[in-house]
C-alpha cells in the first residue's frame, strides 16, 4: 500500500482548523492544528484492539504531554474504532 495524504480544513467560529491524515498500511497519523503558531501539544495513540469484552472503547494513551491531552486521546480512540487501525494523534490547538 502506498502512502496516502488527505488534507482539509473547516471554519470553527473565528478559527480555521486544519486536518491532515497520513494513511499508512496499518496505521494513520492525524494532525489537527489551528494554523496559528502553536507548539505541538499532546500526542495520543489508540489501538483498535479491544483488551476485554467488558470495555466498549479501544485502549488509548497519551504519549507526549500531560493530562491536557485528553482531547487527542478521545479523538484517537474514536478514530481507531471507526477505521480499525492504530491511530497516532498529535494535536496543536490553542487552549481557547
């Protein structure tokens, strides 16, 4: 499978939010940023594999950053479940 890049943007309030998906054979990298000069925030990862039948959501973890990475972690979990791929999700969005 060849590397595939998909990019798009949308207006959310007064901000323009940019998304970029980097599709690999068994995973996808998802970047989300506001286009402003904001340093990379948290980076989360999620696997589509369910650890037990008791859990409804795939496991996820924050690799870089602190607990402010809950947004990246939550989105990575949802995308892993939807795409059935390992999802890496760095987020560079301002706090406000």
